[in-house]
């Protein structure tokens, strides 16, 4: 969605390794936002984004003005007419949606039930328009990667969906375009997210893995103590994203979403099991 950082550029590097020509899309997709979320203030640096992508070897950027037909409407216009919660679509407006029914529930789907329908729909449209051989996503948005991998499989898209590890700032904060919306105080306090995950990783690596409930609560308490408002802390099966009751041989994901001020941040930790 633009306002690119080094995490995005790492995806470009992997795409160049796998393909002869790389295309990057920049599109702030309105159907991923509810009417109360930050669609209107999402960071934008389009000219700088184009420059960085060109330097990284991207052959073209795809920047549609809109990917949705809005139909006849007396009030709403443009993509804003399709933001969830803005009312029923006008006659002739877009009304076809893609949903990955089970994987889109839980985690981010709990507090943002509209989100993955918007993601799956817009990526299906991008796949149909661009017809890529491979699509590269970051695993910071872990559930999104799993949803899109399953969608591509289920709908027989001839696209290999690749997920790359998240990239962190030097101080440990997961790179995100929304980091630019944090003031200096919130930015410092937000480090509690990565610090809490590092605590969890160290506990597990020492062979002192606490129970799942203790692990979840320990991460949540550390974020709350720093002034964050926890949306969720979950420990789930890394493939199917269903909650686990204990840490065993299977790979699991410790997934976190928390607010600092009005800014919602996400992070995760992959544990490979013992």
C-alpha cells in the first residue's frame, strides 16, 4: 500500500531472484478498512516509492486509480464508496468478493472481520490483471500470507505465493508503514512488542518454555505495562492458525497486535517446536 521501507524492498530482491521481470503494485485498498480506521491518513510517499522501486530493479509499478466499480451513488464517490461501513453499494457497484472462510477468522479477523475479504478480493483482482508467475509477501502479515496462499491454491491461480520473514528496525521494532504515524514517545513504548516476543523466544530456547497460557499472558502483560492496548496475543499452529494448547513438535506462531495511541501494530514469532 505504499510508503515503502526496507521490508518491502527485501520482497523486491527475492522477486528479482525468482523472475526476469518484477512488477510492484501500490494501492491503498479501501475494502481493507472499516469506516473508523485510518484509510484517510494512511502514509503516502508515491514519488519516493517509485524512485526506490526503480533503483531496486522493478520494471514497472501498477498504480490503479481504483479497482472497484462504484455504480450510481448520490453521495459517495471513488473508492471511498467501498469502504466497509459506508453503507450499501449503489446500483451497479462492485459486489463480488473472495473469502477464505476459515483461515480469515481469528487473529486479525477477530477485531477486523472485514479485512481479509478485502485483501483476498483485491489480490485476486491483481493476479487476474497482472498474471504473475510468483507473488512475494512478507510474513509480518502472517495470516494474510496464509490466506493468500490458500486462496491461490483453492482458485487454481497459476501463481507461486512466497512468504519472507519480517524485517526489523535496528532497535527491534517490526518494520511497518504505520510506524511513521507513531510519535517519539509511542515509538519508544512500542518496542515492548518485540521485547516481549524476544522474552518468549529466549524462554523457549533455554528449554524453559512456559505453558501456552503463561506465554500469552507474559507477552500481553509486558505490552500493557508499556502503555499498549493489546488487541490479541495468540499462540497458534503455524499452518492452520488454530490455537494450540501446548508447545510440542509442531511449528507454532506467537502472533501479536497492539495499539499505541491510535496506531495498530503487528508482530510475530515463529517457533519450530522441539
